[in-house]
């Protein structure tokens, strides 16, 4: 399984993070999600779950920041794609969970919240997991619920790292 997306020399394009067009932001955060495609999905995959994380945020805020949790049930026919701004536009079949802003800022706590590193460039990880069973989580859900629902059902996984500009 592979994740295909456009990066600029390893950097997430500015349109999806801290330096996004103000029209795509809500306060400090970009709400326009980046497009990506998952290819070579195994035939036995019934669902794809993904989490977009900032592990470099731990020294800044005390924990890894969850930027996006979501899943989609198949069938996939070998590939799955999310278009530019799929989080806000409500892509068909996309079920989205809470991000790390949910506790303090509920108005931006569901769906994609873009990278906004305050101290330096951070490395972000998008992890996609193919599951052999469809998921039935009511949205919005917490990341731990997504991980628990997939336990024991993983048939493939892929991840990609990207850098978000400070």
C-alpha cells in the first residue's frame, strides 16, 4: 500500500498549514485539507483509517498533536483518493473524528486542522491503515476509538512524513 501526495521538497504545501490563505483559516488554524491518494490497497480491505499527527509538538504543548482522524469504508478497487479540501467539503463516505483542538476550541475540534508549528519546522506523519472489517464508529470519534476499532483487523499500512513550515 502506498500514499501518493504532492510535497514541495518534503514540505507540505503552504496552502494546507500555517501560511495558508486567510480565507481557508479559522483563527490560527488552516481548515483546508490536503489531497492524497492511497494506492495498491489489498482486495481484502474493507475500510481505511487515517491519522495525521505532529509528534514534534510534544516539547511545545506536552503531547503529540492530532491534526486529523478519519475513516472510509470500501469497496476501494485498489485505490482511494481524497480531493483538495475534502474535510470541509464533506467527501462522500468520509467519517471524521476529533482533533486535538476539540477540548479547548470545539468550533474547530472536528475534521482537519492544519499544521501551525509555533517554534520551528515540525515533521508530520500521515498514517493510513487498511482494515479487513468495515468500521462503524459514529462521527465524531476520538483517535483512541479509531485505533481500538482497528485492532486485530489490519491487513496493510502505509505512512508518509512531511514538514510543516514555522
